[in-house]
C-alpha cells in the first residue's frame, strides 16, 4: 500500500492537514490513519457534562470532511515509522509507504503521581470517546466533585458540572488561568465562579484518601475535602513516542520543527499538540496546546508539503485563547503584563471599559474590559486581555493579528472600524481604540 501523503492523527491538526494537502495538491493521494474509530471535537469536551445532551453531540465527523475530497481513512494504530524506507507499520500488520508524512499525534492528560491517584473515582479529561462516556455517567451519579487544576479545562468542566446542581470544588495551586491572564482578570473570574456556587480552594494536593474508591482529597496544609469523584486537570503531555523511536529531533516540549513544520527529517512534518512551540517575542520554547494553533500549523504544513507555497515570516507562536465560564467571556493573546516585565520589557498598559452595544439598553449588552500591553520603546503591542460578553471572542482575534503584525499603539488608535448599535460598542467608545488611546497618552509623557 502506498500514498503520496500519510497523516497520523485525525483531530484538528490531522484533519486540517489533510484538507490543505488536497486543496494545494489535488492530484496527490492522501491517507489519514486514526487510532480511534470515533473522534472528539477537543474544545467541545467540557460541554458534554452540561450544555450538550450527550457525548455523541461532540463527535468530530472526520469522514464528512474528508471523504468528499477523496481522502482515504484507516482506523488503525501506527506502531512504527521507518524513515529510511519511508514506511509506517501498524498494529494490524499493515505496511504503508509514503512520500510525505505528517505527524498529528496530539497529546494526553498528565496524571500527577500523588499517593492514592489510582483509587476508583479519579479521572482525567482525555479525547477518548469511550472513556468520556464513562466519566459522564460517573459525574451524573456523584454529588461532591473535586477538580484539581486552575486552567481553561478545569474551569470549563467545573462550570458545566455545577449546572447539574453538583457541589463543585476547584483546587488551585496559585491562581486561576495564571499563564494567560494578569491577576486582575484571575480575580474577576474567581468572583464569577463563587457567585454561581463553585468553591475555589488554594493549596496543593498531598494525597487522595479512600477505601478502594476516592473519598477525600488531602492538601499539604492538612485540610481535607470530601469527594465522590475527582477530575485531574493538570495539563497535557505531547505524544512523541513514535517520533522518538523514528530518531526525529524531540525536546522536552515536543517534536522540533522548522518554520514550515518540517521535522529533522525533510519528508516528515509535524503539527499541533505534539510539536514544540516557541514564544513569538522571546523565541523560548513553551507548552501551548490549542486547536486553533494546531490548525494554523496544519495549513502551513499541508500547503508546503511538496513545494514552499506559503512563506512564514516568523516560526514563533502567539498564544491566543478564549473561554466562557460562569457567564463571563475571557480572552487573551500574546504576553501578560507580568510575563513581559519578567522578560525584561519596559511596558505601558492601556485600559478601557464600556458596553458592547450602543445604546447600552439593548438586552444582550455586556460590559467589556480591555487591557493592552505595549513596549515603551516604540509602542509595539505585546499582549492583550479582554473580559466581557460573547463579543470578546472575536475582538481578541483583531488583537492577535495586531500582535502578529507588530502594530503600535498609534496604529491601533487610528484603526478604522465598522460599528452598529446591535452588534458592537459605540465608535466613540470602542474599547480597543480607547485602550490604545490610554496607552498612547502615557507613552507621550
């Protein structure tokens, strides 16, 4: 069996890589190999516990996207990549030759080695259909649920479970969403969580207690939290075993790639959670696992498989995030003020708040708060954070582009925008422009 392009993995990165490959090279044969028969939409997983009626409502319809394009799909597990012969071997005994190979092997949940972690009733949040079906049933049966972690998945899962009337406690080591937001935004979401009845406890887990099944979570300070069920949301690890066995260059953060997503083997590409990402401003490697990043990388890889058609000016990655928890939308892109200062940047911060409709009497109006971080030397934007209603979800994309193009406070202040009473903030008080104005005034002093 031989294909021009073989893609291992069929989540956001693998799916997008296959679509891009067919778009740019329609005459090439493409095969996607996926380990699981049923795949999940990664970002939708938290919502299977509340908003969605079943796990089936979050299935990723890979066949629907790929079969009309003429992409073949094989449900099997790749056990070996032979880069000298350009073949992959599978668990079922198949050997498949390829001209170009794309690794989109994703990530798996980290499981801290706390004493008692193997007790019944302790779960992670993987992208595994059958596992998630069992977890959803256990959530329905439990009353007291403890979630360990303070990141996006922990907050989203916790907020969905509390909608079922459950007693939800978040155990957080430092502060909520620490890597993406400055303290004032962490405090904002904490207030919202407490308003809707979620308990937020600061501390570090020492061990899990129970007779065969988890009953309590003990923290290092000696306090104990009753638990019928524990969900660990303490990060994810890149799936790099195949790459390591194939002799590809792999770091502690994932598979090394160049600016065109090529690995250390010229005919093997890698995208998504399994890849090492490097910060847009510092070039330092850092953990970043986002479906939006995976699809961005997959489009680059798919377009450039056989010749360089899309030029990447900068290999580095902007972390752009958004979430909606307890009625509050939070979004961020680039560096936080805290991180920028730690990296040695002298910064100026611009702030603005106001309603996202005009007049503010419209029933779906929400207050939006924008924080922009600029470098003092030339006023270039380094980062952005926004809190408010659902309009925030697209506002952050404007600012992610501004960061990518290295716009200045002056350029953002003079941004030409479209507004409408039912759709946006007033042109007089559009928060991005007002925050840029605030920073620009400080830069002039």
